[in-house]
C-alpha cells in the first residue's frame, strides 16, 4: 500500500531560501524551482527514512501559492509561471 501526500508550496519562500542556500551571490532568477519536482524530492526523502513499505508515500497533489509576474514587466517570468501552472 502506498500513501498519497499533498504538498503545499509557498513558492516565493522556497525559491528565495533555496537560492540563498545553494546559489549564494547569484541573481534570484537563476534559482527557480519546479514545484512538482520539489514535491517528488520531498516524497523520496521521506521514503528514504521509512523501513515499512506500508508507509511509503507518493505525490498525489501539489498546490502552489505564488504571485503572477506582470507580462509587461517580466515577460519571461510570466511565461515560466504560466507553463508550470499548465502542468
């Protein structure tokens, strides 16, 4: 039996924290995350610590809370946001 988990992502906080930890000194736009890949990695990390197969987890749903960049100000960021939203 595999459990299903939902992951809620506060995109701005994950993005900025990840960039500052893993890409210090680099522009924030170089540290964008893919919310689905992030959620799957969380499930893999959780499963690596579990001995009982009954409690293995897969990602069933990802909810992302983020702002939408204004196309006139940042067309590329708006395009990336819309592409991730469509997945």
